[in-house]
């Protein structure tokens, strides 16, 4: 693989380079070594790297230079290009720290892929595009992205939108708090990541109180103490930043038992706890989460899938004794 990249680097006229007959994704160490930085170091002029099941596609353009990413943002998606593009818009406007974006498309329509890829090419950040020819499952898609990450991994649902200061607050927690393996922000709607401070919580909990992400982020900081962290047993993975050292020790999601993603977050948090790590909610960070958009638009019965995931989690607990 590297010899072929070295040969391609000498061909200055090629804008799109396709490398065929490489090992299947995730099946060899060669793929695990493929990162934005390693490819750029070989080719010198790269705008986007696309990893597919049997090939590596390199889009060569201006050869823009980017700082070393502190965070690797992994976004799995199946369809819904409008939602994914809005997610990318918020990353561009509010990331606040050097990032790389690893977008994993789970078999969307070609026209949907093209729309998202075009937006990715416009971002001021290194991009890796992972293309599956079919819907491999949410957890598998996430693990594909995790295998290519270099910074602290951020798992971000495509219907979750960063707000000002969100990523900086999450990053501060994983870099400065002892034995914190994963941290999530506050969000709107229901669930454990909604702030509960009496009547003052109403403007945050109501998803239509304000559509302005800057207002909602400021409101979250107003209602909490700076750098406040709520330690939890488990946190939802709609927008979760992993400590790199913790992730390297604990590993990826269990995609065999929790292919659709439901309950995979609880399982990972449980494994983290058994390794001596903790998880928490950063109360000074806020992320807008639409919630269940793929299930709704694709007309998937989330309750049925959720019931199956809970059953699998219960069986695993029994197996562990």
C-alpha cells in the first residue's frame, strides 16, 4: 500500500487517485495505519481520503495544510443528507479546536452521498470518507471510523449539532479530569443529559424555546457552574468525547451484540467502569439533538429495536455472571 502511495506522489497531474485490491477494511493492520496524516505525508497534496471496502480513493486538490487534529469527529449516517449537512455546518462554525472529520456513509443513495461529500470538501479540516455499499449497522460504522481516528474520538450523531464552546468544554474534561473516559454535553428534550434545576430548566428542556444555538449554549452556561461535571454510571452516545488513552484500553463498541447501536453505549460505559474509568456529563457544554431522525424518516420501529437491544444486554449480563 505504501509503495503504491509513494509512486502516486510522483504523478502530479492526477486529481483523483483510486488504489484497488487493498485488504478489506479492518481486516489487516494496513488499514489501521491509514489515517489522514499518513496519506498526506506520502502524497503531499490531498483534500479528502475515501476508504471503501476494497479500495482507497484520494481526492487531490489544493493540498491545504491543517494543524494536527486534537479531536477526530466520527459521524455515521444512512441517508438524510440535509441533516448531515447541517451537522457539518455547525462543526465548521463552532468546533473551536483543530479537528479531523471521519464521515462513515452506511449505504446511502448515490445522490445523497454526493451532496454530503461536496459539503465535506468545503470544510477547513482534513476529511476521511468511509463508504459502505450497504447499511452495515450503526455500531459497525462507528467502529470503522474509530479505527481511522488519531485524536480524542468524538462520536457525533448526524442529527446532533454542536454549539459555541461545546467541544472545548468536552475536551477540557477528558484532558484535565482524572480517569474520565468519556464525557457528553447537556442537550434538549428528554433523557439523562437534560439539566434539571427547577423551573430554570424550562428554557433548555423545551426544544422550541429558541432555535439559536448561541443563545442555548449561553443559557446552559448561565444555569451551571463553569467546568461543572456530573459523574454518571452511564451516558448516552449522541455526542460523546472519549479520552484517547481510555479508548485505547477499553476498545470499540460491541458491534456483534449491538449492531444497531442501541445499548452499545451502556455496554461501553460498563466496560469502562470495570477498567477503573468513569464517565460524566459536562454541565457547561450544550449540544442540540433532534433525536431518532433515521428511525423516523426510514419508518423503523425504534421500540422494537430497543427491546431487542435491551434483551441482548440482559443476556450478556447473565453470561458474565
